[in-house]
C-alpha cells in the first residue's frame, strides 16, 4: 500500500492542474460551509450581546416585591445568577376626567399608587389641576423626591409597605397603629358618584404627618364606617434580575411553579388591583430568544437551522459536482494505467487505493486551507459590518466578533474530506473495472460504448462537417457533458437567486413602508385594552402636550373581530379589511364591539391604504341583536362603487372607520347594553401623530412610560430603521455568499473548459494532420466550449422563471398579475441571468484561449506523436 | 526526363538544446519520381519519421528546402507560429498529401465514412460518390461505413487510414510504418492494397518500414542513419 500511496502522490504531481482544481473546489466548499454556519451563530451571538447591552443579562425581571419575598426567590436554585435590588415602583397614576350629561366635571378614581400611596383627588379640581400635572409627571418618573418637602410636617416618608404618612388633621400621631381598608373607587352610573368597591384591611404604622392642603387625599374607609381623608406614601420595593439556570422548554412554567411554591404569588399584571400582594414580572424576551430558549426562539432556531441545512446542502452539491467532474476527467487517462498495472499483477484493492489515496491527500491539503479561508471571510464580513457605525450604534455594540466553534471546524472538515473521499472512491471503483487487454492495447472492444445510435444527418455536407464532429463528441462524452452542464447550471442558478433575493426583500419593504406611511402616523400603539385602558391612555397622551386630541386616531378598533357575510349572489365570508370581489350591492353582516344602531362609516378603498378611503355608507339597515360572541350585530346594505361592472377582477377592501366622537358615543351605548364592555379587552390600534416633530424622541420616551401592560408601541422611525438594518444585513450576507458562489462557478467553468480542450487534444491533432486549419479548430472548440454554457443558461432561465412565478403566487396570494409583477420584478431576475450567462461565456472563452493557443502553436507532428 | 514530384534539399532538423540536443536530420536530401514507390529504412531514431513529417508539411525544418509538385513548401515566409503559414500548410496537406500512420490515428469520434471523407470535408468539398464507392470496395469497408474506429480491428482501421489517404486524390502518399502494428497476413494485404491504389490512381508512395520484404517490393529503397540518407542498391 505504501507503493500505491507513492503512486497517488505521483498522479497528484503529474495531473497538477486537475489537482489544483480539486483543491480549490474542496477549499471553497469547506470555506463556505464554515462561513454559513459561523455567520448564523455570529448573528445569534451578536443579537445576544445586543440584548444584554440594551436590556441586561437577566432573563426575568421581577419588581414590586417586598424584601422577604425577594429574598425567597433570589436564593432559589432555578436562578443561576440573581441580582437583588431596591427600586421604587410607581404604577401609573390614574385619574380621569369626564364631563357628565349636565356638563359637570367628574373624576374616576382608580388604584392610584404613588410610591405606594393611594391618591384621590379632592373636589377642588380647578385649583388642583396644576398639581395634577405636576404630580402626574412626578409620579410617572417614580420619585418621591420630586414632591415638595413641605408636605411633610412631622416624621418621615414611609420606608416600607406597612408604614403610612397621614394628614395632620386626622387625629393620629407618629407611631400610632391604624387599621385601614384600601378601596378602589368606581364611578357608579346610577348614583352618579364614585363608590368604593373592593377593600382589604391592613394594619399600618403612622410614620409621618402631612399637610392637608398640598397633599392628595385618599378616601379610606375605616371599620367605623366613616371615611376621612389621608395621604400615605409607602416605601420602596425590591426587584430581582435573574437568569434561569436551565432554559428548557418549560422554564416559564417552572418560574411560576417556583413562585407559587415559595409562597409568592404571581400575577400577570399589577394593573389596577393593588389590593392583592402581587408583583410585576417581565421576561427579557429579546435575550431569551437570542439564547434560543422559549417556544418562539425554538421555532426560530428550527427555521434558521432548516435554512442553513438547505444552504449547506446546496454548497455541498455544487462542490461535489465539481469534484466528481474533475475526477471523471482524469479517469479516462487513469483507466489505461490501471489496466497496465492490472496486467502486471495489481489487485482490485491496490487499484482502488491509488485514486482513493489521491482524493484523501488532496482533501487533507484543501481542508485546512478552506478552514483558514472561511475564517478570513467571516472576519472580513464582521469587519465590514462593524465599520457601519450607525448599525453598531443601534445595536449598542462596539464591534461584531466572529463566533468560531470547534464544531464548525469539525463539521466543515468532515464535509470536505468526506466529499472528496466519496468522489475519489467512486471513480476508483469505476476505473478498476477496466479490461486490462483493452487498456494495454489502447482501445475498447466493448459493445457498450456510447456511440450515437443514428449517424449525423448532415454528414455528407462539407459545410456541416464541424457540426458532425461536435455531434459525435457530445454523444460520446455525454456523461461529462451532462455533469458539466449541471454543475454550471447549479452555479449560475444559485448566483442568480442569491443576488435576486435582496430585490424581493426590498420590494417587501416598500409594501411595509407604504403601509407604515399609509396611516400617516409616527407611532402605533397595539394591544389588547379594555375601554378603561384606552380612555386613560388617551387622556394621558393629550395631557402630555405631545399630542392633540385630533392627533390620536383610534382607527380599526377591535380589528379582526369583525366577521361578515355577503349574502348576495357572490356569497363570500370576509373579515375586516377583507377582499371584495366584483361590484354590486351586497348585504353585509358585521358584528363587533362597537356596533349599535348608531351611524358609522364604511370605508371602501381599492388598495391597501385605508387612510384615503371613501365613505360609502353610513346607515345600518338592521340591528340583529346580540351575536353568539355576545356582541351587538348589525346588518349593512352597501353599494360598492365600480366603474366597470364587467370587470370581475375588481378587488377592494371594506373597513369600518369611526371617529373619536363616534367611539365615545358608541361606548356609552355599549356600556348600557353590554355591561362588561368596558371591562372586556379587545385589540386596538391607536395611531399617533406627534404635534411637533422636534419632540419625537421625548414623545416616544413618554409613551414608553405610560404604555398599558400587554400593549406594544411601534414608532415609524424604529420600524423603518429596523427594516433598513435587516435589509442591509441580508444584502451583505447575500453579497458575501454570492461572491463565494461566483468564485466556485468561475473555477468550475474554467476547469471544465480547460479540461475539455485538453482532453480533445488527441482528436484536434489528428484533424490537423488531415488538414484542419486553425480557424476550423477554433470553431470546433468554440462549439464544444460554449454548448454547455448555452444549455446551462437556458436551463437557468427556465428555473429562474419558475422560481419567480412560485414566489409571486406564494407571496402575492391570488394571482393579480400586475401586483405580482410589481412585487417580483421579473426583469431584475432576467438581468441577473443575462449577467451570469455573459460572465460564464467570458470565463469559458478565456479558459479556452490558452490551451487552444498551445495546441495551435504546437507542430502537427507533435500532436500526432502521443499516447493513443 | 524524370518527373520529380518531391524534392528536399539540405534538410536539417535539430531538437532540444544543450546536452539534450539531438540532430534528427543532418543536411539530408531526398527526391522521388512521380508514380514511384520509395521505401525508407533505417535504425530506430535515425530520423525517418522526422523526414516524413517534414515532407508532409507537419513539421518545419530548421533549414533546407522542400518542393512538392513544383510548389515550395519550405522555407516558409516567416515562422511556423504564423497563423497564415499554418493555414497554408493545412490546406496543402489536405489537398496534396495522404498520410498513413503506424498507429492508424483515426479520429475516434468520427465514423469510418467520416474519417475517410475528412480531408475533403475540411476542404469544403463533397466526396465523389463513385470514387468513394470504388475506394471502400477496394478496401472492403462498404459494410462498416457507420462503425466507429473502436469497433474495428487493427487491420480494418489501417484500411480506413489508407482509404482516407487516397480519398482526396493526393499526389503524394506518405506512410510511416503502416504495417508496424499488424500481423504478417494483414501487413501483406495492406502493402498490396497500397500498391494497387497508387498504381490505379497514379500516386507516389514514400513508405517507412523495418521489414526488408516490404522494402524489397519498392521501386527504390533509401537508408537513413544519423539523419543522413543513402541509396540502397536493389
């Protein structure tokens, strides 16, 4: 076997060009595999670091705990690293004004916890309005220091949850114990004033006394059934930032379990109910996702892994085809040599070993080079991304560092070695089946040779003589021709689709941007809120000064809760913002929270942007009572405007639009007919337009502080920046992969062409001997060189067209040709096919030039003096 | 007056440089009469094939002249690397020279018919059907026209090579050991066919051989040694 190894080394040296191409192919495959894996994990690690930088390295943040409960949780083994910290949590002040039917100002009082204090507003509203604003700001910023110190006349502010500062004229003194019931005040429509509802008795220790005039008073009921005003400021609470020790699939339920077993109750939201000893918690979803935990993260990891798997398979397929092609080209020469070895006594094992060793040695050379190249590529990409200061600033990172794990190296190495081994072994097994007699004699007598079944039909026409030569060549080297065409096609198609993908994403962004801009809003608050939540939010927004009443547009209330059926000829169930096909009057049944027998506007718009819709109907036809969902249901008869009744492809959208006044009116009606209405949460979209664009950032910060639990705020700038960032990232990644694929493709085409010309050297020499001129030789070589490229270009064009159509159907849905064309922009895919084809032709021409020149410049006698 | 169809004077051809320098032809002169059969014999490495290749326009001498049918083949006006010269030689070869190689050298990707008609096809001419039929019948190839060289025996392949050399009706046939890879029976048949062919079609044959029996059948025999020719008195 040592001799076979030496022979393999000799082959590598003699077939230097083939060896180099194999090394380059394996190298690029390994590099691309490593790069693909590394880029995914670098991206994940970058996201993780960004999440840590922006939100902290904890998985869960719990707030509003007392010291005892915080201590219980912080020592739990489920939390691997725990930070206990003192914090002042101030649930949002809630005070709401409304004007009753008599034009009087009235107030709702809610669980208004300022520094732990329940606050009520005294009757002198006008005098206190200024203080409300001040207090509102102070409360929202969460610091008792902002309240005037003159409020306290004796003692100190509360330092824990069992202390209370009380008005000085309450009759109590510092140190006294007082039993109080905390009450939530709810407006009673019947009585037309606020009444307490839920209560909880607790013993408090008076720690300080406050002046009556400047203080805000709570109404508390004592057990003596009398109420008296007092003010209490409760102490700060504790929080925990903790990392879970085990981020398994059930870590959230594990957390809840821990808290329950610890005797610490868990609530989803402190919200309104300050009576219960519950506290806030929030998961650091960004970090959890980045660390691949949680349902969504796992789903994302599966998606990324699947995509990565597909990419790697494509890389390997391309690389394998090139390596196979290369070994196949050398197989013909080797076949005779193997026959000669066989004739002098080599056995099968030894014959297979020669080519297999050749593959392994080439793989061992190529793999380390590929790993180094892959590492350099990922470093280069990280450097390029890191140089984007705007992007780094958004990520709150100084730079992106590549993530390289030993496993990537192992996977890429095994891939490279494995692939070249299987190619070499396969070729070796095929070669060893040679008949030694035929090999020694230099010709085949087998009947199974790939001759064309029919002779070339123009063989008697001298003008078509060169065509005859190419016809025969294609048939006899069919396998090589097919393999070469396939590998060139794969390279070209991957190049086209990868470079085309940013176009699709950019078009998707255009739609997103249009939708974002279509609403003409700077911010969008989305979330489930009850009526109470919504009105409170609205009031705070207007009071902040950043938004006027008309800047707040609660369109599409209870979005997606509308169902409708078209009962006319074209019966079709649709939803809110649904399609309507055709044009005729139709009976539409719509049910939803907001519907009563009050007039409302139906907006019809042909395109997606509702903001420009036109009102088509304002009166419902009938009121159908309460639907199965417990909501009032209305039936509308609408006439959809249509300028071409014959055109059945018309498509439009029907939406329900309500102004603020309508909402107020409806909700008042609904409260009467549906008592649970204000309590029941529904999904709302609230679009906000900043009054002064200079205050955009301040307004954004303000909204973040008053956002109801479960609601999310999107600002247009961030959304657009986020999309822009993603687009830039996708573009960069696609460019990097495209470059590598292009290198593989160029190397592949170059190799195929040079080898093809060299393999035909024998035939060319014999033809020159019988009188073929250089120009005839060049024409023959041109056909053989460019024919695989032509086939590959046509097949790539067909595959690209199919891919574009599939993308259009999937992404655009029901085929609206114009919409599909606008989204997929097939002409851009076509341009890329043309570029790939032109490049392939250029590379092939360049690759053919040098060996052809060498053949032409050699003497004819040298050409015929060769090994047959 | 002798009708000299080919005349080569003072041909010199040197391969390699320095220690590997080899003088294949050393001021060698050769001529042949039209319609004659000349045998060229000599030891291995004496320059026989080199001489034949130069006479056939497949190689270029370092010095000397070659004239075929009154047309000066060498010296070239310029180097052989000149594209124009290469084209000129190629056209000359396919119209005036029929070359037969020891290893047959049929074009493996072309059928028997295509191999035979290749010189004509390259010249843009159609084969004369009658002449083609005569040639193929003479060489017993009529039923193998659609076969490929790999499907033929050695003897059959050499017949195709000979038929190819005669198809363009060249004035000069150059054969480099055409029987070298054949058995005795085939060798005799091939020589007989060659002689029949050249007589029927009035062609001149210059043939390299190691076989004294074949050399004895020639009208004239010359001996090469160390790049020089000498006559053998028959």
